[in-house]
C-alpha cells in the first residue's frame, strides 16, 4: 500500500510538469534607443515598457516567444511606443518542466515527488515590429562648454546647436538576447537582456552649429532593453 501511494503521488506530480507546453505572463523593464555617437547634442529616447507575454515549448530546450508591450517616452512629449516580438529561444541547460527531471528533494523517490525547481539559461533571436502612436518632432537650442587643452592650461570651447528630433512611426528590428529563469513548478521568474538592430532607424536628430552653420544628422539604429517577468506555464 505504501508503494502504491508513493507511485500515485509521483504520477500526479510528474504529469502536470510533462504537460507544460505553454506559458503566459507579464513583464516590465527599461528600453532605450540611440546611436551611442557620444556627440554633445545627441539625446536618444528611453522609456519603461510593460506588457504581456506568451510562449510555446515544442521541446525541452526550444521555445517560441511573442507578446505585446507599450512604453511611454517621458523625454519625448509622452509619446507611446508599442512592440510585438517573435523570438526563438534555446535553453543551454535542460529546461526540466518538459522532461520530468526534478530537483529539490532530500533523497530517494520521496524527494522526487516534491516541487521541481529549474533554472534554464536561454539564448534568444528573432524579429520585432515597433510602432508609435503618432509622428513626433521637437526642436530646442543646446549650449555646451567642452574642456580643451592640457590639464595645466585647460580652456573651454562653447558650442551652440539648434537641434531637431523626429521619429519614424514604424520601427522593425532584429533582436538578439539572453534570458535567465527560475522555475518553481508552474511559476517562472526571469530576467531578459536584449539588443535590437533597427532597420530603418528610430529617432533622427539634426544639429546645426549656430556659429559655423554646419549641419549633422544622426539616426538611431540600435536599441537596448532589460526586462523582468513573471509567467505561469501549463
């Protein structure tokens, strides 16, 4: 009887984990787009996206991820940026929830009946479509003093720019990243880092030197994001 009860517990605890093929959740984080040119007039855009996620696990290591997020760019007239990703991810270590492998028990068969704990690390790659809720443009004047000369004889050069920023309404991208998760039974906590290459750019900045009349245009073709998420698998 004891062995029958133990076998029943093992079957009931293992079957739900093996059946986990899908996950839904929510995530939030930080997103920034810019060229990283280091020019004194250059200012990219940044915001704090929040969204919903969905994943399908065809194997114990491979996953297909999508979702929908929105970020409010407070440093750009409060414009809203929406993004829909389609990302493939591959776990370098066994995901666990699809294979029935378990951790966390003290020893023997009784330990195997306890809650499974997994910590997969995944590499990600895919595409995304981003779009704004409108076209935006702003202009301002920027005055900057730059130190020049040696440490003993430091002088300052004053620069004046008339700066204009515009956005592109649609922003397709290639996205690469990594994701570290902690899975406890059906609950998943994770941290995701991503780097995006923006095909058409995003914010376009034109700066005109008021003294020389020289004009320079920079277009943001890269973006970075870090997000934390909570998901439930079934």
